[in-house]
C-alpha cells in the first residue's frame, strides 16, 4: 500500500496556500519597486522545487500596519482574487519553481518605530522534510544591527542580500550544510 498524506512529511500546501500575485507586495508599476530573488537549497546544495516562502515587512515609512482588506476574496468560492493593485500590504507568499527559484516584488522596508537595528524583511520557510517552519530575515543593506552584530562575518553574510542591477537583490536560502542561512528561534 502507498503511504497516505497523514503518514508522510509534506508539502501538501501547493493547492490552497499560494494565491494569485502573492509575490507582489508592492503595487504594480510603483517606481520604488525592488526585486528580491534567489533559490532555496537543501544541504547538498540542490534546489528545493516545492518550498513555500512567506514574507512580512514594514512599509517604506516603517509602518507595520499594512492595508486592511487588500487581500481580496471571491465571495462565492472564498478563494483569493489577489490584491487590489494599489495598497501596500507588507505580506507576500511565494512558491519556488522547479529550479527552487523565487522572486518577490516589494518596496524597501523602512525602520519600524522602536526597532534599534536595520530594516529587514521577515521570512518564513515551509519545505518538504521540515516538521516546523523556519524563520529568517532578509537585510537589503549591511550595517549596525543587534542581530547582525551578534554573528560572525560568515554567518552575518547569510542574512544580507547582495545588490544587483536594476534594483534587484539576490538572497539564497540554504536549509543546512555549508553556508546555512541563519534561522531564528522564537520561544
């Protein structure tokens, strides 16, 4: 007999969790849009083709409020219709493609009130074989920050995206092994 989903470790979220335009935190056509892209890689350095990433961030002014109601639902099916195209939500959800690649279109986060460090984008990683999701951060710049300052240079580098041409940033997520991304533990 073949194992049933209750007997195996997922992922089983591909059907319901990704939603249309989940990769577009910034409104379409906004002049300040930046692209954060990269790969999710396993311990052997191979791409993870079925990971799901959630992103949360402050808007450019540092507000964490987001835009209420900007994730519209179809009143008939309850499914997502996508964003209204004008509101900044601060939330995105992106599935990796067959090559383990993802791309997020957003605005650079501002410093949240009361936060002593650099602005960042929070990331939650769901992937096959993970019994619990993983949390990390994407910093679009390097500089003084309580979390970054507590890390050795080689570990610090796993949280800082590399700038590229045309307002792009490269950020690879390594789940384990050499160059493993720093993951955060919350009590």
